[in-house]
C-alpha cells in the first residue's frame, strides 16, 4: 500500500502487491526470494501468496511444479557431478595401470 499526496491509501499492484506484503514480519516476498534460485524462489512466492490471492490450490500446485522442476535439475546436476568424478577415477586408474581400460576390462581382469 502507498499513500497519495492527499493522504489516502491506495493499492500498488505493480511495486508492492498486497498478496506479497501481508507477512506479519513486514518483509516483502521479493526481499527473501531474490536470494534464491529461480525455481526455489518461485515456489516460495506461490506458497507465500497462496492464502491471499484467491486461488490457494492453484498456487500450491504451482509451488509444487517449481519444486519438482528444481529437484529434477539438481538430480541431473548430481548425475553430471558423479559422472565427472567417475571419469577422474578412471583416468587415475589408467595412469596407475597403463594397460587397464575400464571399457574393455571393467573389473581389471
């Protein structure tokens, strides 16, 4: 809410929408979410406003969608990290044992 030059209070749906400024702490949603990744921040945004915008179930579903997307992204990132670690281990084994090739001898037999 903002105050006009005549002292009346008006809603500011662009800069400070009421459904993002209702938290009892006085903190506005964006003050928290701007420090998060995109998907996590959006999930928090939808949870924050769920009881104040008019369609709580839809907002909760949107939050769940962003949470699931973030989980998928992190799982993919974890797989890439694990794959890189395995490649490094393989390189170490090849350096230690020049005749060893995991693709043709996966157990070193």
